[in-house]
């Protein structure tokens, strides 16, 4: 009889422990998804457009001041898009 109660107690303890670990795993997955989403947003709104402008400007071998300004404006526009979306979600 005592062994059966210990066995049931052990099972309940293991189940509660597993439930706690599951909550931790969900938190970790949520954080990872948020970070991946942020990276994707930065890459698609800033890095790729800036890279395309830089590649286009480098075709003639050098980047002149007008092209550099265009690249800087492209980067600023991408950052502004991200900021606008953050403000809309709040």
C-alpha cells in the first residue's frame, strides 16, 4: 500500500515537473521566434534594399556622393518603415 502511494506520488511529481519544463520550452520558442522575426524584418526592409543600391552604385567602380546619399536615404526609409510598423502595433 505504501509503495503504491509513493508510485502515484512519483508519477504526479514527474507530470508537474514536465508541465513546468513545457512552459519553459514555450517561452524559449517564443523568444527565438521573436528574434528570428526581427532579423527577417531588418534584412527585408534595410539590408536587401541597401545592398541592391550599393551593388548598383559599384557597377562603375566607385560610389559618388550622390549615390552614397541615395544609399543612406534607402537605409533611413527602411528604418522608418520598421518604426512605423512598431508604432502601429502599439
